[in-house]
């Protein structure tokens, strides 16, 4: 029977959505439901225009997703005054 750690680790094939140069094909390592590593997917090099290589932005996806300062819900305008000459506050 496989160990618990072997069951909680897997690799997921996906793509990067950050810029118009893609989509870049990726492999993401997931441990206990958390993405821990991003790597190029060279298995699809024959069908990818860049031969499986990815843009540098794809390697920052893990930091972007798990950033403690990211916005988790829609922001609400606090200033009732609207228009070009008013600070949205």
C-alpha cells in the first residue's frame, strides 16, 4: 500500500493564462492540495509553438495564488461621490 505522502503528491497538467503570448503548457506539482512548483510541460513540445518552453510569468503563479495580501473578495467603493474629479477613495 502506498504511503500517505505518496497519495498527497501529484502533478497536474495545465496552462498559464497570464499573457497573450500563451497559452503556455505547464506541469504543476501539488502537495496536500497546495501548488508548490511550476515546470514546463515538454511532453507537449510537438504541439506547442515554443516547444514546451514557458514565459517567465508562469513561474510566479504559485506566489501570486498564495500571496497573503491578494484581494479575496470584490472591493467596494467607499466614496459616494463619483466622477472624473473625485478620488474613488
